[in-house]
C-alpha cells in the first residue's frame, strides 16, 4: 500500500470495460428565458449537452465498482496500520497538489477471432476511456483532482478475463527526484547509446532542442550525485 512514505496501490475491477465514452454526449435544444438588451424577456432554444442512457449506465457501473474497490483498499490499510474506522479520515485519498502516476490496463473480453493478450486496435480510443475513468475516480475520492495525474501508462487488449487493472502511486514533486529514486538515472546513458548506434550524437542537436536536452541532462546529473 505504501511506496516509501507515499501511497501506492493496485486493484482489479472484474467487469466488462465500457465501450461507450465521454465523447458520446448528446445535444438537445432546451427552451430558456433570455433577457434582451431592451429588457424584454423572450424564449429561445439553447443547445445543451446531456448524457444518454447508455453513457449514464456506464458511468454508474464504473463508479459502483470503484466505490467497492475504495472500500476494500481503505479496510485493508486500516487493518495493516492497526487503525480503527469510525470518524477517522480514510488514508486512501491522495491529497491536493501531490503528483500521481496512473497505470491502467483495459482488458476487453476476447472472442473467437481474438487471442488472449492481442492488442485492441479498434475503438474506443484510450483517451476517451481514460476521461470517464478519471472523472469517476475523482468522484469516488482516489485523489483531490484528476489534474494531479502527471504520468500515465495506458494499455488496451483482448483478454480471457475482462476487467480494468489500475495502479495508482504518489510521486515526488520533482521529475528529476522521481527518476533518481526509481534508479533510472542512467536513462540518458541509454539514450546516448541509441543515438550512437544510429550514427548520431547528442551534440548534433541544435537550437532550442539542444538547450533543452543539455538542461535536462544537467538536472539529472545533479540528482545522480
């Protein structure tokens, strides 16, 4: 549950992933009273976005599974820490301003023409799937604001066991500190090796790209030392 002093947890939602997404909002015309510049009130048709029944059902189902997962994670943390329930604030929610890493694996039910593990190269798009998921996770209370998600890994594939695998981890407030902690400080060396194998070196980069590269390299070296 904890990564060092920070929260880290993984869970699986055993459900058929939704195929309807946030992008599928519907529009309808609603009559509203509008006050004109001369002070007269008139009725005018105004377009309003709304969720159709399929999208609403998908959101409610996803929220229900996430709520159950939140309850289980909270109970597990209380048990592991020896804390009692009652009026204690649950320790699962990641507080405002803390950066979050999120990994999500969308596992769609494999059929006769799809093998277990085959990538899903058809709709829905991952960005649309993630939008509804993060909105629901915010509503349930996994974090204060989904804008805190600064680092994401998203995968979608066919699976014999359908569901959504989710990993949430608090991160350092600084990218260089995070890389140093994860033992990825040799990332730049690996990048150099790739460039040299292609017959080029980082010194070949010019202008703003070169400046940015050297600035980031300098920052990484600072945290390696």
